[in-house]
C-alpha cells in the first residue's frame, strides 16, 4: 500500500515539474515576439505585422491568424469555438485583416506560426491605440 502512495506522489511531482517547464518556455517564447499595427486602419482593413522584439525587425516567414470566438447556444453551459482566420500577406512581414471588428478600441486576438516550429506566438493588438 505504501508503494502505491509513493508512486502517486512521484507521478504528481513529475507532472508538476513538466507543467512548470512548459509554462516557462512558453513565456520566454512569447516575449521574443510582438504584434504591431502598421499605419492607421482604413474602413474594415487592418495591417498587422509580427516583430522580433530583440532586433525590431518584421518576421516575414510567419503565418498570422486572427482568432474569432463563436459562442454556441447551449443551455446552462457557456461553450465556444475559437476559429482561426488566416491573414493575407502583403510583403515585408505585413499582413492584412479584413473584418467588421476594425473599430476604435477593439482588441484583435492573434496567433502566429513561425516556420516549421510547433510553438505558437499568442498576442493581440488594440485598434486605434
């Protein structure tokens, strides 16, 4: 019986350590990049770029996505789907996003995939600020 308790506690410690490493690596990865608005929004079009925070250069080899939350109408359970909408590249590391969400004060949630890496860069931009 004591052996079973020891195995459970060791498994718990191993899971906690793995989660701590995962959380720390994700934070460091997200701090290496940031999303920026390029110019002013025009109508329903917004231009965004992903920038390497250390060198302040645009990352042209990225794929950017806007995240739209779609709420599902299920009683007693607030459920949703996050849909990824691909942004259109326009060159020099800039991407355009066309939507009705381009209004003053709106926050656009974004995610980027860089090259063939499995990790994602999460962030957001605020329109008009």
